[in-house]
C-alpha cells in the first residue's frame, strides 16, 4: 500500500494550525500542535523527539504524516474515498 499524506490537510482536519507553522518564529505554534497530538492521539512524545519537532517543521511533518498511513491501514479515514481512488489515488486523513 502506498499512502499519500499532506500534513497541513491532517492538521486542518484536527482543527489545528495548518499554515505558517513552518516559520522560524512559529515554535510556539509547533508546541501547540505537538501538545494536541499527544492529548488527542494519546501518545507520549519523548524529550529528544519533541525538541527536534520544535526545531524542525519537517520533523513535525514526518510525525503527522504517519497518521495518514495509520488511517489507511486501519480503514479509519476521515474523508470518503473518491470514486476514482483506485486509478488516481486519494489523500489519507486520519479521523
């Protein structure tokens, strides 16, 4: 299975900031996103991983993208698949 993920789409689905969180001065926004992921997904993020996600929006995106894979594998997609998904694919967003 190949899963296409868009972290901004996932953040928007979770009603979290989904734009401008990659700016250098957006560290507080990334901190809010990380806290929300921990709370709503009931996971603990280690200190080293938290530090890296605060430093790098790419690291945060990598973590967020895993939820698309999880949603596709567990069939817990937030959005219905379009009729053309078998030939054109679809964006996976975790519920």
